C-alpha cells in the first residue's frame, strides 16, 4: 500500500513539474521585445483609451505649438506628464506673439534654458483648480517659487492683471486654463 501511495505521489509530482516547465521556443517565453523600454517618462506611454494628460492635450492643440516647443526646449515635458495634479495656465500662440519681437526666439536658445524654465514654471501650480473656485485677491504659489494674484472682473478670471482665462480643459493629471497673455515672473531681488 505504501508503495502505491508513493508511486501516485511521484507521478503527480512529475506531471506538475512538466506542466510548470517553460518552453523556450514559445513566443510567450521570449518577451525581450516586451521588456524593452523607451527612454523618457510618462509621456512615452501609449494610451489611446484614457483621458489625455496635460502635455498630450497641449500637443493636440493647434493654438499651443509655441508652448509645446518651449516645454520641449526647457525639458519640462516629462514633469508635466507625471501624475500631478497640476493647474497649468497655458498661453496661446497669439499670447506669445504679443511679447516684444525676438523674445521667444531668444528664450529658445540653449544658454537661456534656465530663464525659459523659470517662465514656464511660473505658469504651473501644484493642484487641480477649476476657474470657478478662484477668488478675487487669491494668491497662488507657482512651481518656480513666485506668486500669481487672481482678480475677478466682470466674471472674468485674470492673473496678475495681465492675462485672462479664456477656456478651461480638464486633463488626466490636472486642468489647463488657456490664457491670452504670457505671465512673466517678477524680477529677482
């Protein structure tokens, strides 16, 4: 009887071991292509089903090509593709066109990268804030360490009395408020 139980256990163990062995020739065993990674961060994740993050929304907007180029030049794409939440005040191409001639081209030069980062970070705060939650006189701390003051006039939300929110777009990692002016951080003392 003991031999019969031992033989049965040995047979079962052999069957389980054979079923758990991997076939090196099977496509499932060769996952080298699946584990290859692309350099970069969250911006490289291909997801056509979920809501777009802030950067993907901006990239899909024909009115924000200057902003997208500036984000790439300042190497801020990965940061704004991450989880957030962020509120981004996104100047339109027309807003950038209002700056003195040569300003944008000058900021896009490699030696002006820190200045460009400072300006772009002055357009971002770390919270997802809807326009209807802003209060007159409210002060927002921006990513670059400076503050923006909110004012509300005739139902319109303005930032530093220089840019008005013209539209708001939700994103998977926050909210984008399209603005009609570029916010310039205060001069460092």
